C-alpha cells in the first residue's frame, strides 16, 4: 500500500513540475547560458527569470482583470479592520455602473475640480471621543448616510498622485459625469477624503486626502480579493527600514508584522 501511495505522489510531482516556470528555465535556458553549471551564473539566471515571470504574471492578470493595476499593497491602517498594512489586494477594472455606492443626482452641476464644500456638507457625531462623519447633505434635500457598504476602489489622490484604496460612500451623477466621495473604514479616518474646506490655488483650508471628488472614469480598479500579510516583504525593504534609517522609528502605521 505504501508503495502505491509513493508512486501516486511521484506521478503527481511529475505532472506538477510542468506548471513550474523554472522547470522550463532548467530545460531550455540553463543548457545554453550556463553549460558549465556555474553556481553564480545559475543564481543570476534564476533571479532574472523571477523578475520576468513576475512581470508576465502582473501583465496577464491586468489583461484578464481589465486594469493596468491588478494588485496593490496596503501601506496604511486607513481601512482597518478590513485590510491591514501589508495585505495585497487584487483589483478588477470598474466603470461607473460597476461601482456600488449610495446614489445622488446633481444634474445641473459640474463637479470636475470642484471642492466638496461648494456642493455638500457633513454632519458629525461623537463616537469613542472622536467626531465621526455620519451623514452627507447635498442640494435639493438629498442626503446619504456614511456606511461600510459601498465598493472599495483605488484612485489617485490630487495633487499627490498617490494611489488610495478607500470605500465609495456616495456616487454622484453630475452634469459632467459620475463622481465618487470616498472614505477609509478606520475610525481614525473620521471624515471623507475630499473634506478639504475651501481651496485656493490648489491649497486646501483643512488637511485632507484628495482635493476633489473622484471621477469614476479615472478609478484604477475595484477590490475583489485579499491576500493577507504577503506584501510585508516589500514594505520592510522599501518603507520600514528606510523609515528607521531616516527617523530612528518604524512608520506610524506599523501594525504588528509590518
């Protein structure tokens, strides 16, 4: 019985090796580029091959998921407790119709590069000693409650250009297109991303994440899958260690593992 079990395992391994891209490197690349089987050359070939395979996987995933950014590493705690720093989020392309959020109709207003303060206001309530945005009021008596039910999207903040992964709270049908108001789930993100007050020459009255509502046509993707912790390796190399070197401290959003 043990012999039969071992033969099945060997047969499975023999089949699975054809799914390993490095098996083809051993078959076709090594004999041509490393005929003397040098350990140093082998290491270089494997490292280069790993980068090539990663690029191919990223490109193919982007093609299948209809987005130029199929994966994103969470770099802050703004979406806790749903996402943590170091999680990798898989994204799919999303148009306005595919993004879920509470609907608002402002057909007579142009919202491109329009500060939120010019068409909306926020009602706050105290929660655990922290003021939390609870409702957004719009012209015509329209209002939406701030809930954790909308799609989670990635967009580029203005003017920083940083990718932000936050939840869509309101989807506004305006004269010049569909626009989104977004917010992080964490209680420390106590207000919406575009709550900037008045804006003069690109400078906001209050600290905020993005100066204007997000144009739905510019959304990079919608979150569809989460891989916990795996992105920590990159954050340790490119974020945590650099922060320790420059400031002597770990980043403020450091979260147990990364």
